[in-house]
C-alpha cells in the first residue's frame, strides 16, 4: 500500500532537520499505511486525508491550468457538465439528478443564464414546460474548462501508472457514490443503545 502522507507537516520536517535527532512528536500526523494497520486507525487516516483533500481542493478549486484556471466555480461546472451529458432538462430533474433541492438549482442556474452559458427553452413534448440546456457558448466554455482540468489531473498524477489512475478513479467514484447514503440516519438495528 502506498504511503499515506500529510504534506501539511512541513514544520515537523524542518524541526527534524534542525537537530531534534528524529524525535517524532506524538501529535504529528502518521505518514504510512503501516502506521494504520487496521480498524479505527485506518479510518482515522482516511478521514484525515479526505479533510486535507477538501481543504486543498477548495484552495486550488481544482480549477485547472493556464488562463482558464479558477474561472468556473464547482457548482457551475457540475451543472453545465450534467446538462451536457444528459441533455436538456427541467429544474426538478436537474435537482434530483444532482441530489440538491430545486431552489438551489434555480439560484445556481440564474447567473449561467445571465452569462449566456445556459438557455431556457420550451419542452419538446410539452410547450408549457421549460427546460434548461447548454448554449453554444456553454458548450465551448465547458470544453475549455474540461481541457484545463484534464491538464491539471495529468500534472497531479504525473508519474502514476495507467492502472494507478484507473484504480484511484474507481475508488474515488465509489467513495463519492457512498457519501449521500451516509447522510441517512443509522438504521435502528445498527444504532447504539440509548443511555
């Protein structure tokens, strides 16, 4: 198993270089998978790495590289991406597919419509209903951002084998798919006894 590293412990590393003769502070994050052989320790390492990932993703916005970097926020990217992959749809369908409420989608879509990336159109089967779809400009902008983010992922995983990229993508996909279910209450048979 590859090492589990926390690159935020630069201060600890510099202390070692300044003469602490390798004394390891018990508060210092653990660095390798062997430090977490199983059970709660491994889950602690996982939650710690997820927290670091979330913070770094927010800091860089995983925006990409070049001029396009950081020019599209996460909500806009996810909305445009879903409309591109699944085609025109109404607000309710878009909200359901993204696992968020309709009012949130309405609020997030408004600036995309104003900027011309998304357009409102009549539903092809029911002219009274309105669907959202990518405009020509929306397709072009999404292609730019995807290319930029693809370049960033290539840079971040430089030195990884294709199998490592496939494995990481599969595990991250599985993890992301499991997260929504984790928000549900614990079933009564699994809940700890009331005190």
